[in-house]
């Protein structure tokens, strides 16, 4: 019974750790290799808490996507305002807001996943 609990704990911790690591990697990749542009902040669609960002790619396409981060009191993302973002040239729908990356959330996933993974491994060794 303890071994099954340990297995689920290890699996859950590994998933969280990998999700955080992937998020950090993608943020760094897009920030480093992406094209930086200014985007217009448009009002959020009904039922959505995130405003739309409209920007033009290097090849002239105009895209309109929901913001990857929600507005906050400190950074409200006011409609009509402009924000600096980077997009992946291979997939222009992959964007990050420069200066507002959510690396803290990804680091939290890595740390929590590592802690849960370690707990699961301790349980697995205790079950042996």
C-alpha cells in the first residue's frame, strides 16, 4: 500500500518538476531568440479576464491573442496601452510579455515538484 502511494507521489512530483522546467525553458528561449515588438492592449472579450494583445509580425501578419499573464494592480494592462512582447518567429502565437514573465510560477513548480518527488522517493525506500 505504501509503495503505491510512493509511486503516485513520485509521478506527481515528476510531472510538476517537468512542467516548471519546460515553462522556464520556453520563456528563456522565446525571450532570447524571439522577435520583440510593441503590442496594443485591447479590451478583454466578454467572460475573459485577460485583455487581447494585437501586434504585427516581421512578415506583416497582424495577430490578436489573449495576454499570457493576467492584469494586476501593479501592471493593469489598460486597453489602449502598449506593452513590449517577444514572439517565437516559428510560431508567432507563442508570446511572452517582456518584464512580466511568470518565471516565479515556473520556479515554484520546479521546487514543489522536487520536494514532492523527494518525498515520494523516501516513501518508496521506506516501503522496501
